[in-house]
């Protein structure tokens, strides 16, 4: 037995020592990627690599430093939604009063938006001849804190509202020398302009749209409309075939609520394609479920004090989408959110919410490999590029990671290219 056991023990010890040596070499190489004179030494960068199996930090660089998360904040929105909303949207709160159905929207973004399952409004309206709508339960304003004011005519900054329809967007289609707007309701609000307009533009204060056929390029297919109660009632009347009226009534204690659509498709669209509008509405629905009001600040405060109270560093979290530059988070807190999601969901289900390098979502054209190794949420804006999620290595390990970059003077694409080099190094040597 001794003749067999002792050589085996020696062999195991040699193997362990070799693995340790390889690990040290890999760590040294990774550390040099962030060292003096490196690409990442020229701007604020932070990185953490975390072993989900051993619950140990494998490598970190400035993981305690706060940065602007951009759309990686959607990881927090996703976690909050899964905790609070579970499997269905919050669509309406309502009360029947004779022939009138009184409703208060709960933030569900599904209605006539993309190809989502459609709530059956006819079922809820039933035999009522009039629908009375109120948005008195919406506490948060149409725009998030710290959004750039001139984003108002881009589809990624559609307004938040209690009962959205068409994603609060006008669709634009060029036919010959004219434009067709959908819904058709907006067609008579289209005006020709002699200004050098490359796209359809909207007046900041009203739903008047301007178009110059001689300079029009048509790259932008959608444009946010200004959300107004009277406009919503007119659009809703057309869609349901029942007259809607607006009356600012408070939500009564005695009422019913309706969860009208499955939640998972919305969350997948929010995560894979970084849909800001859905993210904001998801946070609204989370607030509605918790407090029966649409108050993003209150929902965030609740989540940070309860389900997310164990983050290493308390984030400054101000919106659901990451549009605001007032959001701040550390790489190690992002890693903890990834870990919490991984603990909550089966592996395959969690990966369905993450873009896959070279295959899907916002990572379809980057991090390409024969065997996908990056499963993550992206987040970028001017002078900010972030990535957080899972990395799968050739050794068969799966790590949680967060890679944050900000305050750089060159295109996001240049940073993404260097981030990819580091993540390949992780894939090949960890």
C-alpha cells in the first residue's frame, strides 16, 4: 500500500504546486494589464474577478472606486423586479362605478409596444361604457433625475408614464417625398420645415413634428412623443373603441389590481437589447407592487435597504435604465449583484437575461469566439464603458466579473477592444 500511496501523494503535491505556479503567473500577467504605462493606466478603470464556487476574489483593481454604471444599472433593476414582481407585470388598478370603469396605470409598458403579449383591455373593460383614467398615482416625473435634456428626441429616452401605449413613441416611415407617422393620430401634427433637419424633430413643449424632405436621412425610425393625459385618453379610445376621459382622482383604498402580461419577455428585452424605456417602466411596476404608487426613488430606497443591503458599497442609484450620470456604483458591488442573481436563478435561466458574446443582444458583434465565453450586461455612454456578468474559462470555471471604465478621451470602441484583450486573457489562463 505504501508503495502505491506515497508516489500518488507526491504526484498530487506536484500537481497542486504546478497549478499554484500557473495561477501566480496568470495573476502577474493580468496585473500588468493594469500597470504603469498600460492602456488602462491612462483613465479611471476598475475590475474584479470573483470565483463563484469558492466565494473568493481572484483579482481586483480599483474595485472599491465608484464609477458611472450606465446600462449595467439594469442588473439592479432586474434583481429588484425578480424579487418583487416575480412572473407578471403590474398593469392596472381599477374600480367599477356603475357604467364607468376607473383605472390607474401601474407602469406596464407592453401595450402596443414591440411584439410583446398584449393585455386584454376588452376583458377588463367589459360592459362598462366609459373609462375614466387618472395618473394621480404617478409620483416620479416623466424624465429621470440627471437625464440629458436634449435626449428628448431620441427613442432611447422615451418618457416614463403610468399607462404607456406604443412605447410612448411615434414611428416614422418615408414614402416618396412625404412621411407617414404611426399612430396616424400624429399625421396632422406634421409640419414642413426649411431648416437643415436630418431627421424628424419634435417641438420640445408640444407634439408638433418638423420635417424637411430635401435634407431628411431617415436613420431614426422612432421619436418620443410628449406624454399628456388628454393625448393618452384619445389614443386609448381609438385602441379600445370605448370613450376614455381624464379625471385626476386619488387611488381609493378599495380597488382591484390586474396583472396583465408575463414579465420574463420584457426583462429579456430590457437586458439583451438594453431597452431604457422598459427598464424605467419595470422600476415603476416594482414601486406599484410595493407601494401602490409609481415612485422610482422610493422603490430604489426600499431595495437598497432590504434585498440589496448586503452590497459592499451602497450605490447611488437614481433610475432604472442608467441614462443618468448621477448613478454611481463600484465594480465589487456590481459583482455582488451578479452573484445574487446567480444564486437566485438556475444557471440557464440567468444566462437568458444576459447578452452572449458573438451571439446575442448588445454583444452580438463583439467578444466573438467559437465557444462563447462572455455572458454579460453592457453599459456605455460618452466617456464610459462597462461590462458585468459571467466569464467562462477554458479550464471549465465560471467567474463573476465587473469591468468599469470612465473619463477616457477616445471612442468607446477603443476601450471595448482593450477590455476584450483582458477578458481573453482571463478565458485562457484562469
